[in-house]
C-alpha cells in the first residue's frame, strides 16, 4: 500500500498528520506530504485508512 | 431583539436566530435536507441555507464567485467610511474577511504561528489556567461550565498569544459578545464595541512597534509583504480576527462538549474510564456541535445545481448541518465518542479552513482532559436552566453543573 497527499486539495486540517504521523508530515504552512516514497508497512495500513477517511478535503489517497 | 413573526415554513422563511433553531437546529436541518436542501429566507437581509454535506463542501470551494468580504449574516456598516486605507466592507478581519490575493498572503503569514508544533507553545499555560479555574470552584461542588470554565479559557489563551494584558480578559469577552452576540441586534452597541476593539489594537500595535516581545502582534509589526511592512490597519484587522474568531468559537465547543457529557452519563463514564478515547470524542463533539456558520456573498450571478445566486446574495456555509448529513455520517444524530471515521467540517473546508484549528483542538483537549482528571463525575444541575446562544456561533451560555465536592470521591 502507498499513501499520497494531493497538495492541490490539502488545506492543512492536519488530521492525517495527527492520525498517522509515521506516514505523513506537514510543512510550516500545514500542507501535508507522505514521508519517503509513501510506502505503508502492513502494520500501519489501518492508520493510513484512517488518515484517508478523516480528511475533510478528500486529499489523502491510497493505492495498492 | 425585536419581535418577529414566527417561522411558518423553514424552507422559504428560515430564521437562524429563532429560538427553535438556536436551541436544537438538527431536526430543522433534517427536514430541509429532505425537501429543500438549499433553503432561502428574506429575513436578516436575505440568505441561502444549504444543509447537505456535499453542497456545503462545493459551495465553500466556489472561489472567487462567492466572496468572503462580509462573512456575517447581519452586515455591519464600514467602521471608517472615510478612510481609504480600510476595506470598504463592514468586517475588517483578514484573512477571514478577505478573498485572494489578500487572503493568500495574509494567511501564509499567519499559518506558521498556528501549526501543531507552534501551538504547543501554549500548552503549559493552558494547563495551568484550567487547573486554576477548577481550583476556584471544585470545593463548592457546583460551577457554571460555560461562564466559570469554557468562557474563561480561550480569551486568556488568545491574550497570551497576542501578548496583551490578561487581566483585561473580562473586557475582551464583553467586546466580543458586544460585536457577535447581543450587539447583533443593536447597531449602536455593536458599533461602539467595534470602535473599542479597533482603538485597543491600534494602541497595542504602537506599543509593540516601540517595544517588541515574542508575541504575535510583535511578529506582525516586524513582518513584511512585498518588501514593505504590513499596513497598521491590516495588523489591527488580524488582531480583531484573533479576538472575535478565537474566543467565542472555542468556548462554544468546550461548553457544548461539557453540556453533552453532563447530559449523557454513559458517554461521560466511558470517557472517564477510557482516556484513549479523548481524540475521537473531541472530533465527535466538534462534528455534532460544530459552532460556526460563516457567510459568503455572491459577487456575480452564479448558479449551483438549480439555484441561482444573484450578486449580493448571502450564502451560509452551514458546516454544522453538513456534519449531520446521513449521506456521509452513519446515524449522524447519534453521538458516538469512538467514531473513528469522521470527515467532519466543523473548521470549514477550502481556502478558509479555520486558521486556528490546531489551537482550538489543543484548547479543547486540555480543557476536557484537565476537567476529567479533577472532576470525572459531573452532571447537569438543572437541565432547564441551560441557555444557548446561536445564529452564526452556537454554544451554551449558561451551563449549571454539579459534582462531588472536591471532585473525585476516592
């Protein structure tokens, strides 16, 4: 699984960062980005899904 | 408030200041969502009220067609009609009252001060403050959760952030309510408080220019845009925003959460026993009791679905109703403190997402955890005595609570 943040949609709510800080970081302006190449280790897959499902801007995407 | 005819049909004649709407708007939204998802009223200078999540989301993103230049339902006249430096609209509180391009650069200037890491600078202060407030009433066994607690926290945190005199916090509260609450229906009162706020911050800006500290006003007087210092009226406007947007919104959220937990012993007991539920419980309180409804204004004729907004039309960003939409939230009127999937928009969506959302969440988290540490058992002392303020910012204003003297029984 890979996580990706669409920075065109992200408005800095920081919900993904709060829920999955192992996978997502933010810059000084609150815009989120995936750490590294976005690979989600199996044990963090549920956190990645929570990050996606709590984003008010629908900006967090997961792909297999 | 003047006497008004009762609402006969909420789809065509709604009144967000009607007691029924202020006290419990959810049934009204439920009805509107089914039969007229974008309602209209001629009351209060006229406006539109969407109630579905996806409509509110889409409308919040209609920039620049829908302007933020006057986000209040009851518009105020310009404070300085003769001053060419001041925006010609009633509300000067950038970036909430700005459109791009001003919105973009003012917001970018402020965002680093409100990041999750930056707001941590207010944690120790906020924790100390919450304990101090509780110390004052814990041995009485009674407190007004709104007046004695919720209302006391955000004004002091904002004063701390702005570097202004915390001992004047009672005045700040009065000013904010004078502009946003009781002053809404008394233009002269409202004008008076707006002038007080403006003049107060003019003085503070002058003070920080002479003797800068490590507070936000000092940072703003030293900041630049396009190689120039910020105009004073921009800084004063930002301070105005910090005061009016940072205070009664967050105290409404803290108060609503205490109300819910005081009225629902099963949720209160569960949260007291399972502290790991605080993060989802706080998001659920924000979803279910989202305090803020912001206004937009059509600057050109624009059609959304089958509704055409003519220039000047006000459209209310009904984030609280969006958060109760069954299309998006399972059993939306059921409060589940462990709701893990919660795409709520209590802080808005799009470019005007609440700038202070990280600070508001920090304050809610500390206020509720500290309360539960000291007073895990509490209940409404008199449910009939609870009063709510509503309209564009909804939350309890009287909230009598009772609890064992000294807090914990053990």
